[in-house]
C-alpha cells in the first residue's frame, strides 16, 4: 500500500498555554499522526510533549533547543499510530510562561508500515542568522516519504518550501516570544535525501532556527527490523557543544 497524505491541521497558543490541534478529518486505524511543534521562549528549554484525548501514546522523534538568538526557539517532533479510538484533539505542551508562544502542525499519513513506521533515525540541525536547513537522512527503503520540519523565533514570515518538496504546512503564534513552524514532504526521494534549505525566513538580528528530517516507511516494505533513536539536541550552552541525549542509553 503506497503512502498517501490523508489530512493536515494546525494549532497555536500564546501566554504559555498548550497548543491544541482539533477539527481535522477523522483518521483510520493504522494511520500515522505526525506532529511538529515549536515554542518561542526567553531562556526556557521547554519539556515538550504531545498527548491526545483518546487511545494511544505519542512517541518522541526529536526535541531541540536553540538559545543563541534574541529570544529562544524549541522544536519537537512526535508520532503515533492510530489504534482503538482516534484522538479528536491533540495537545502540545506549552511553557506555562505568560510571555511565551506555541505553534503546531499535524500531518495524517496513510499506508505507512504497521510495524516499523519510522524508516531511519531522525536527523536534526540548528543555526543562527541563516535559512533553516534540514539535514541529510540516509538508509531509506523504497517508496518512503521524507519530511522537513523547521522553526524559528519570529512570526508572520512568508516562508517558502524547500525546492523539490510539496505539501507545505505552517503555523505561527505571536507573543513577547513568538514562533513559527513549517513542514513539507517528498515522495520516494531514494535511499538517502538531503532537503534543500527553506527560504523566506528572517536571517538576521541573531535569529536562531531548528530543523528535523523524518522518513516514514511504506507499508509494502514490511518490517525490516529497523530501530530509530529519538534525538535531543541542545545548542549554545556550556563548552564543547553541541550535546546529544540518547534515551536508549
């Protein structure tokens, strides 16, 4: 069964509140809910989490924090396979700080492998005063879909999809510490793929960005026994960074 994009949706919040995604078309059993969300803060590395109001738990794929800009930006990605009663509301945890914002995007994907949904280890990147650029991802199977996600610490930017990709989705939230998040995807780019850089984001004034590259495995590939490792990436703190946290050991 070839992967298809079934539906999308977005959500946002200010005042440190959680961002809720709701009102999207009802997913079916074994659909994949793929969420990326950003938090704009000032000195806060948010403990980001995604939850739903019915059956199933979201699994973290990446969580990053870039404190090098004028404000700070957090970006996290999560997924869940639909089992039982599908969520009608998805909640992305905010910072609880009254000056902070939160913006979230959702892709609902159909035809993803029912055993190993994530085709390769998620990759992440960060930068300052430049366009967000999702890193290369490798060891991909046939008919995969690759996603590029990016965020920075501003809002109301007219962001432009990476060359060669499709299905742009974006959300933004304005507050004292704003944020904007964008997503795009490509069908079956090969056994490795390095997304082009995004354009249209503000790239001056000490603006920090974060990005992630994620691949979904097509159901026709079966279970290859792959293992994905959630990535946590902290930049700009201490000596000798960046630092990586591997929750598997």
